[in-house]
C-alpha cells in the first residue's frame, strides 16, 4: 500500500527525532510536546508542517504518536492505515 503525503511528512519528522504527540478528543487533534526535540526536527516542523492548511496539517498530526493509546502499537498501526 502506498503511503500518503501526510503520512510521509509525519514519518520524516519523527525520523529526525521529533517529539510532538497528538491527543485526539471528539475528532479534534491537539499537539503536545513534553520533551525537547533536535533543531533539525523543529525546523522541519516549522517549514513543512506548520505551513500546511489546517485540514492537511491535521492529517499529518493523525500519524504522530498518540497520547490516547495504551501502548498497544499493533492497534495504533491498524487504526492509522
């Protein structure tokens, strides 16, 4: 299965050491960042994700690690594809 552009953006951000997480509540996404991240990841976020329109940015956020999960990565992966 081919990955979407938004999933690729999220994976690239995470590969750079990005630490932002998504909290999903009532179908709305909220980004939380509890840890510092490498400057390269922060710059990538500012350049490639913050500049997107809201709907596309929310699609990217959906592929970030979720605060809502109980740690069951198999379930998380299944719901994200």
